[in-house]
């Protein structure tokens, strides 16, 4: 069986299985006929504020959660943001940041808000979101290709 690749279009691929040929889907980009009926939304537990959580524990948890994202773009963006600002954030700012990175169920939403590709919902708009948006603009043109190593924790701690 031969397959022909078409530039810019991913056709339905066929793969052999025991019972015959079965169509498999592949990335199609923003095709106008995509109804997204195949989109699977995975429910997440609701975000809960953690009142009484010691501030040093909250900072370490948020650092970890900034680094371990569902998509690499946010892993890099949020871990570098956390490295720069987490140790100087007030409790109110930490709570805002916690809500921003943990309440939305879709990591792409956070990315689109931070890059200002989509408007930020009022509930997430605030001082920390403005800091994140400004950080995302990368006005100093820093090289941001990977998440920072964790060595800086020991140096700053």
C-alpha cells in the first residue's frame, strides 16, 4: 500500500488491522468543516483555594505546578515566570496565580490569555495576569527555549 502526502493537508490514513482497514484521524489544522464533535473534554476536579497553607509550601507547590503542565509552551512560560516572580509575590498574588494556573481545565486557554490572543475572563483578570502578560511579551528578548533547572531554588532559598 502506498500513501501520498499532500502539502498542507492531512488525509485520512488507513492502517491494517486484523479485520481489515480502519480509518484513523490525524491533525487537520483549522479546517472549516471541522465540527469538533470528536473533541474530548476531560473533567477535572474543581479548583479549591487552600486556606491556611503555609506560604513556603504554597510557593513550592506553585513552582511545581508551573513546571509540570499539559503542554510544553506553558511549562516554559509559567516556569520562567515563576522563577522570576514567585518568591516575591504576596499571599494575595499567590492566590491569584494559583487560580490562574489551576482552575481553567484547558492549558491552551491560559496560553491564549497570556499571549493576549484571546481576552482574559474577568475572574482571572488582575495584577498577576497583567504581570504574566507583560512577562510573555519578552521585551528584553531573552532566550526562552526550556524550563529553568531547579538549582536556583537552593541558591535563593
